[in-house]
């Protein structure tokens, strides 16, 4: 039966609209994943040699701080990892055991990129330990088995937390709290977790503990989804009472005002876009931390411009990055109406620009860090509004990931549309202004980097109409492939 499921998955993949989409973007995605795997592998080998050069025991050092890795891994899974989706409803009336379906779907998560990447980190590290000769191969292998069991435990915890996206706030708070307490020598969690992870290496039979925990958690997760996989429970859509909000003050903007009202209501009424906005606020808080200069290693112009870009880019990276995917449910209907793409794009652009302006106003707290820091924030905001806002709209034409706003609470539902492709398209929005700043700062002189970033932002505003025409042509050329992609169910 698993072979039949794999056949169905392959057919769904090769026949989907996304498979025949933009091949250039797919090539970049493959290259990006390969580079990520290489970086993890280099990090695994590098950890060994760095600790050896510093005369630190590599095993003990990794075991001391690995608790933070697993907490960060779980947080990243909650935010980004999608739960594999199968079209479950047609399978329920068939003579297929419910347990077979659940086992297959759970098994798919064990071969996701989030689970495979740790292999590129820990396997080279383990190979370096064994190759060095001073670390017994048996101890290293059983330690690896324990570490790998914990990676899978994180994967199952993410399955159980499916639909509870707000919990990532709790995990971020835990990591930040533990790190702060350890930094100020108030409480060091590694004094308790370090010996536990060391025991997996020093006492070989201890690796059985995480394996037993993995087995128990698998059984519990299996039972959890067995209870949820019924049409009238876990697979049932969520119904809430509709509340009317007119927002009549936007009527003065005509059709563009209608699109603005739809987006504002979407953010206010729906959990997923609201969570995206909250993620933007966390990016804002992280950027404030970078700009504060609390850590000396971040107290450089390059880290500050990076923080300024991240601070004013939060809404664009989260909500704006998925335009027009937010409208995927009614996009085919909208395209059948007499609607000009220009007005649709303009509405999205104004929403991004206003959100960036509000963020910049809130960022006035950076004046406490010095006028130079706030000037960087203003320059980054101008660049984001003049250049990155256009890039966000342009990249949205190629993401084509449908967002089902009703599946947040469903068993094995489409948990998130924030995928590797959208992450890849974020990079130009950070790298390009950073290179502009670096070019001005290195080749022209101090202050020229900020001035060059401002100049690019002003040019973006000056040529806005020309850029809108180019973006409109892209949306028109991608119109039918986008509609086809939004009709995909898997």
C-alpha cells in the first residue's frame, strides 16, 4: 500500500501546476538547498576542528550547548515546517486501514528537509570524531543514535502542535530567557542538560532512553491522529460567526479601496495572516536588539544597516511576501471580472508602504541609540518603500502557493504556505541593499553608504509608474498558470 501511496504522490507532484512552473526559480531552489546542506556539513566538520584548536573537548562542548540547538530546531519547525498533505477524504470510504494512511503521512515528515539537514551537521561531526582516533567509534555511534532520536522527537512534537502556531512565541521566549539568564550568570541550564547528553556518549546503554521516548511519542501521535481523522472531527472545517466591518472611509479610493478593505479585514478576522503580522513584530524586536549595540560584535555599521533593513521589512517579509497568495481562494473569480491589475497591485503596494511607514514611526525609539542609527533606519525604510516593495510584488507572481485559510485546525491540513521558495525570494531584499551600502561605505567613504541607499529608494519612487507597468506585464503573463496553481488540492 505504501508503494501505491508513493505512486499517487509522484503523480500529484508531476501533474501539478507548480511542476511545470518557472524552471529558473526551481534551479535556484535546488542550488539553495544544496548550498544549505554543504554549509551544514562544513559546520559539522568545522565544529570539531575549532574546538580541537581551542583545546576544548568537542563532544563535551557540543553536548553542553546542544539543548539550544534542539529548542531552536523545534521553534523553526513550528514556524516553517509544513505538515505533508494527502487528499484524505476520498481514501476514507476505501478498504484501506486508517492506520496505514496515518503511518504514511507521519513517515513523510521523517524525510523532510528539516529532518535531513541535521544529518549534514552531525554525521560529518561524528565522522571527524571517529577519524581522529581518540574517540571510540562505538561511543560516537550510540551518541549519534540518541541525537537522531531527539531530532525525530522534535519532528513528532511539531506534528502534535500542528495548528498551535502561537506556541512559537513561547519557545522563542524560552530560548531568549535561558540565554539571558546564562549570559548574566543567573541560571545555567547547560549544567543540567550537558551531563545528560554526555551520558549518551560515556554510558552507551543510555541511548536507549531517547529511543524509548521516541517510541512512546510515536504511539501517542499515532493515536492522536487516529482520533482526529474523521470527517466530523479533525477533518471538519471550522465555522465562526461573521462580523460585518464596513470601513467606509476607504471608499474614496475607488476599486483600490475595495482591495485595501479586503486585506484589512483578512488580517483582522483570520488567524494565519494575523500570525504573520505577529512574526513581523518579532522581527522588529530582534532588529531593535541588533541596533541597540548590547553585544559588541554587532556594534558595526554593517550589522546596524542589516538591523535597520530587518526592522522596517517585517510586514513585507511576512504578509507582503505572499501577495497574491492570500487571495488564492477567490483569485479565479476575481480574474474573471473587469479588474485592472494596476489597481490590484497599487492596493497591495500602498498596504506595504503604509505598514513600513508605521514601523518606521515606531522605530523612533532607536533615537536612544544615537541619531546615526535612526538615520540608517530612515534610509532603510525609504529603500524598502521605494525598491523592496516592488520586489515583494514581483516575487509574489512566482510563488503561486495557494493558502487555504480554513485548514489551520484540520488534521494534517495545509499548515503554512511559507516555504523554501518564499525564503529564497527574501534574499535579494536583504542582500541588494546591503551590497549598495557596502559599496558606498568601502569605495566612497563614511556616510556614503547610507546616502546611496537613500538614492536608490528615491529612484524607486521616481520610476514607480514604469516599474508598475513591468510588474503588471509579469502578472498578466503568469495569470493562467497562477490560476491553475491555485486550483491544486495537494
